C-alpha cells in the first residue's frame, strides 16, 4: 500500500512538473483584423481591454481602438506571461493605405523604429523582449523603490506600445530559451526611463540587436554599486543568469556622493566592481565594465571638464587588472558633447522651457539625464564599443548599422522620436 502511495505521489509530481513546463512554453497568438480568420490566433476587437482574468487586451485607459479600421496612437497591448525571454513577431500593413510604425516594449524600450508599408503590402518583423519579476528563487524579492512599483518593467505582463500610424494585423509571442541575455546594472543613465522626456542608453540599445540577444535591464535611478547590492538586484540577476550571458556594469554618478570612511573610487567602488566581476564569472557569464557617462560640464575652452573625479579611472583600472572588456562611455560621451558644442549639446539632455509638457510649470535644465536623442546616440556608442572590443555580441547587431564615431554624431534635427503618453515632469533620482 505504501509503495502504491509513493508511486502515485511521484506520478502526480511528474505530471505537475510536465504541466508547469508546458505552461511556460505556451504560445500566444492574436489576430487584430476582424475581416480575416486565422487558425490558432485569438481574435481581438477594439473593445477588448486588458484584465488579469482575461490575460490579454488593450492596456491603459483611452487606448481602445486599433486594427485596419483605424487606430488611436499610441496604443498598448499586453499579455500576461511568466518571467523569461520572448520572441515577438508583429505583422504590420493595411490593404488600402500606407502605414508607419514604431514599437516599444515594457517601459519604453525601443524595439523597432519607422517601419513602413505601402498600401496593400504587409511586413512581418521579430524582436526579443525580456520580461522580469522581482521574485528571487528561494530568497525573497528585489527591494524596489516606490516609484518602481507600478512600472511596466516589473509587472506580470508583456506590454507592447505601438506609435505613429500603426495598423496591426497579428502579434505572436513565443517563449525562447536559447537567447544570449545581456544583464544591465546601473543607475539613471542606464535604466528604462518610463516617462517622457527622459531616456537612457539601456532602453535604446535593444533596437540595435537581432533575435538571438535579449536585454534585461535591472538598473534604477539613484543607485550606487552598494545600493544595487543591498536591494538584492545583483542577487536576482545571479539567480537567472546562465553561462555565456553578459553582465554590463556602469556606476559612478551616485557612488561619487557617498562619504563614508570606506567609500571612494579606490576603496568600496573598486572592491564592489571586482565583486560584480567575480560573481559573473562564477556563473560562467561574461562581465563588461562601462565607465560612467560624462555630465554636460563645459569649461571656458569649450571642452568637457571631468566632474566624476577618479571614478572613471578606477573603472578602467579594475577592467585592466581583472582582464575584463571595458567600454569607455565616459570618453565616448565626452567626444559626443564636444562635437555638438556647449549650446547644441543641450539638445541631447533634458533641457526644455516651462510648459513643454503637461503639468511642467518650470523649465527643465538637467545636465546629467538624457532625452531620447541623447540616449539613442549613447546607445550607438555602446554598440560601437561592443564592436571595438570584438565581443561575441557583435554578430547579433542589426544588419546595416554603420560604424559610429561620436565625434561626428547624427544631427538632433534629423532624429525622429514618437513620444509615449506618460509625460510627468518628475526628475529621476540621482544627478
């Protein structure tokens, strides 16, 4: 009798594990064209609003119309999914008119930009979205800041934002386990900024990778290496990182303000950078150190003054000592600002007169945080750094992305950005 019970228990356990594995491999397929029936695709009409019970639908109040019959832009579509990497395939186009689409995921991560179709033509494009949650296997949760609690980056769904003149035909979402994942550790210059007009290179770099690469951004505004550790963010990454993945680490802006007896570029900052390297290598992952982006701090000679003290030098020294790839974003960003010049470089930062955005009654003059144009150019710097260091990631760079020299940046006048709806004037933590 005891044997039967044990066998029954084992059988139920195996069935449960199989069921769990199958649920993780669920494929999500949605059809937005009411005139066509597609086998295996769930039809979605304009009035289908997201709910946890339904598990999919148009998201956020007011964004309820989509499809070939007409669209309000931007609009959001969300699907409830477990943590993991997903290959998202979107079909654009309309039988009668031309379309133009930009797609972002989660908290304004740029995935596709300016995708056009002629009348009667349809185009299918794929990209990878990482979905993360705050749970740490067997060991609690990431300690989020209050401002993070309602971010799309940390919820239990995959959210897509469609801008411009998108006409959506289908969306297919497939869980994938064979992607190399880049885990980003950093502060406000790296985090997925949720609100206009702020942006970071961490949310722009996704646009430059083909399927094969996922980007999991764990950065947050105001963090130091120490607070990244104490909020259990590195522990979270180490619980999911796998051999062959990458750990990119950029800190310094906020570490500079720490004044304890063991703080400083050559003490805690150096020691903690080495710890990040050590933990990544212990998991078979590849660490990459990134020096802090320069602030917009021009001297009388029209050159950038180093406002970060010894922190960039300390990062360089740790990279050399540990034989770790270094992307010198401090140097690259300096060249970028100087190429624009003192006045024009404001166009890369959050410099806007009062009333540029709803509820913004004071001028914004932020010389640390970037607007979308600045963040996009810095993402290009990062992509070029990946190429220059001959990292394995370079084979996944989107075809046709040219060599980038920050001393000859793109003109801010030619940059096109479709703004997301959320536009509060709340400045990110850190400076």
